[in-house]
C-alpha cells in the first residue's frame, strides 16, 4: 500500500510540474501562446508585404500574448498609419504598439 501511495504522489508531482511548465506568467508565455503569437506575427508580416503602401518599408513585427509591436522605419505618416491599421485588422491581434520611426529620404 505504501508503494502505491508513493507512486501516486510521484505521479501527481510530475503532472503538477508539467501543468506549471505549460502555464504562462506575465513575462513568459505557454507553448500554445507562443505558437499562436507566431501565427499572428506571420499574418501581420504577410499583410505588410502585400500592401503597396507598406511593402517596401523596414518594419519589424513582434507578438507577445496577442499584442503586436511594430518597430523599424517608414518614410511617411501614411505608411505608419497603414501599417498600424493592417496589424489591427489581423485575427488574433488584441492590441498594437507603435514603435515605428519616420525616416525621411531613406
């Protein structure tokens, strides 16, 4: 009986550590969230490349828990606003942070 109890406790401890390892914290994300964020990042990048206003610009895209941050350089306010709108319109985007800089005469 003691062996069964020990085995059950060991199994419970392993399962608990597995669940904790898959959960997210404010500064870390679970594996599922990382995959979802990777998909969102890819979709935003694709939209930026497809769009004639934003395709030639140096825009970096990072996603963390559904929040997309755009950084890099654009040449006009129009390109900045278009990039932000394209990102907002992608499924899975909860919010967009603007870290874009306007660089005249690239």
